[in-house]
DNA sequence: TGGGATTATATGGGCGTCAATGGGTATATG
DNA sequence: CATATACCCATTGACGCCCATATAATCCCA
C-alpha cells in the first residue's frame, strides 16, 4: 500500500517524540524514509505531513512561475518558509515543532489521519470531531458521494 | 533535503557573526560549503542568499528578459553589481556586510526564511509581517494555494 | 490447529554528538 | 600599526543514536 490510510492515536513522550505510525512509514520511499515534511493545514487547525518527494514537486511548480512576479514571492514564502522538515529516528519517532503543536492545539497525544497522498495530525478530540463533521457534510449530499464511489475511471 | 526550507531566528554576536542555520548549510554543495552569495532583494527590504552555484540560474533568468527593455538593465545592474560573496567559518557563521544590514534594518538578530532554491534574511519582525501579508494575499485566492500544495503529478 | 516462540511496534530513558553562541588570539590587509 | 577577519577552544542545550521493555502481531511446528 503506497497511500496514507486509517487513523492512529499515539503519545508524545517527555522528550517531545512521537511515533509515526508504522503503516505511514512504509508509505515513504525507501530512499528518504527518515525524513518527512510538516506544515500548517490551510483550511483546518491541523498539521499536514508527507514525504519529501512531494515537496520537490511543489518546488518545481513554483519555479515555473514568473520569477519577478509578486505571486512568486507569495507562494515561495507561504510554502517554503512555512514548511519544516523533521527527521525520523531509528525507532520511527520524530519531533513536532513547538509552533505546529501550538497551531494544532496538540499537547500530550496526537491523532494521525490518513489522507491518501498525505496525512493530517490532529489534537485527538478535534480530529474526531472533524471526522464526524465532514462525514455529516458528505451524507447531506449522498448523491454526490454515491457518484464518487461508483463512477468508473 | 536539497532545498532551503523553514525559518530560523539567530543572533548576531559582538563581532558581527551569525550562524547560517545548519539545515541551510547542508543545502550548499559539499564542494563550496564555505561560501555563499548575498544581495539585496529587488522586491522587499530583505537580503537574499544562496550558494555560488545559483548565480548561473540568476543569470539565465535575467537573460530571459527582453534585452532592450529598461527592466533588463535595471535587474542586471541591481543584482549583479550588488552581489557580495561571504565566507562561512568552521562553526558555520558568516558576516553580513554593513550595507546589507542597513538595507534590511537588521541589528542584533536576523530571521532566515527558506525559499526553496535560495533564502531570505529579514529583520525578525518585518519578516514575520511579510509572511502574514503574503499569506493573506494568497488566501484571497484560496484555490490557487491549495492547488499548489495538493495537486498531484 | 493450538500454543509457545519469534518479530514488530509503541514507548521510556541514558548518553554522546552537534548546533548555536561566546570569546581569545593569530593573521592579514591596507 | 590598527582594524577586521579567520582560526581555535569552550559552553550549553537540544537532538540523534543506542539499548531496554511491554504489548501486540505473526510465525511455525508438533
């Protein structure tokens, strides 16, 4: 499986370390399995994360913008300066930077939610609430969900 | 990681030295790991920096401008003639030339902002304000920022 | 197929190394 | 010679690496 799926609830230890779920680690390419990138989610108070390969894609895309335009700087600043890379230790743990923990309201425990090509890290209660909320929204438009699931490529 | 990412706040000591963040040093090619170039940003009151190898890339971008336009001369002059090279000492520190510190309003502390293939050095408060401003501009077009982050190859 | 043995995962903690910072002294450069 | 800059050494705190344990998952063979 090369997608981030399912949800996990892990603890942050005294040193601030937390285990990246094993199944998530396996999604990372063997080459860069000891490094991930983290950034503040744009539309929720959660942290989003993924492998570094994804960042290189983004870099390429930004590089194609007009270098002398204002957009270039805006994207570059909002993305590159906001992204942090963190190392994963031999046991599969990493540190969540203080600023990101504050942003997401995370203290001693965190919830990992698979999102396919990336994952989210939530304060557990907020994360669960968000799941409920989004499911409720989807069910309101059951028809579109049905289409999404049954439509053939 | 071969990109300048994240942000760091470091101090300038009595001798005028400041540490280039360790993760930035690692982006520099092992060959020229003790030298960087600095120049005034064209678009903001910040200093931009990168490894010497990036000079060619800058030259290429300027060359793509219309040779007979006023912009060409302006950019060419503003950038090339203003570039300074500085050496990084054994501990990873370097000196920010007085003129550049003045230009950016930097005194005792400076903020490093990753920008992918280069980085910016700001007076800390101005740098943070700039980040907010540019994010605000982008969020007006939420769709485009989101696309940038989530679009698949 | 049952049950013990092996392996993996999440978690805890000791300790050495490195990054950021400070300062003394040699060296260079005008 | 005077000032600036490079090199060397020191300190502190953070982080990475190593080892350890408990629980859970998997295996493997009688």
